[in-house]
C-alpha cells in the first residue's frame, strides 16, 4: 500500500476538494512538482495550470487552478487557489468560446485561463 497524504484544495470562494491521495502534481513558479507522503516541507506560488490528484482509491481528480499557493508539511497538502474548478464542473463549449474570444481580442491572460480549463478537462478523461 502506498503512503497517503491529506489534500485540501480551496478556492477563494469555497472548498473545492478534500481527501487522501498518493501523489499530487502541480505547476509552481519553480517548475512542476510531484508531492507524495514524506515530501520535504514546501511553500510555493502556484502557476495557472491543471493540478492532478491521484486518490488512494485509484481515482484521479483534475482541477483547473489559477494562481495561489501550495504548502506541504506533516503529510498535509494545502492548495490555496485564487480560482479552482474541478474538470467535471467545466463547461467545455463555454471554455472553447472564451478561448476563441480571448485569441481574437489578444487577451493573453484570458487565453491562458481558458486553455488551462480545457487542458484540465482533457487530463480528466
């Protein structure tokens, strides 16, 4: 049996997901990081990117995360995001329209948000 860590994924407006995992993969300002039980303590700035959580029951949770912080200590991982959406909550057609609109308006930030949302959905499939 793999060692477990407890994960809390929280957005500014709500608790998005909470549970036990075997590994969490996220993009930080320093690069991609994979965190498993026993990882050294960590505090880092999150980049906008999908976060992948491998649950202890063999499932996978993918969330589009836009900014925030990630912290790990004592086998407890906290992801404190400005905005976070579980892949299953994302309206793909709406995200695709937002991506096209952002491209036509050359809005890099909006384009990045829409792209992250679509990659989260693709990663959950």
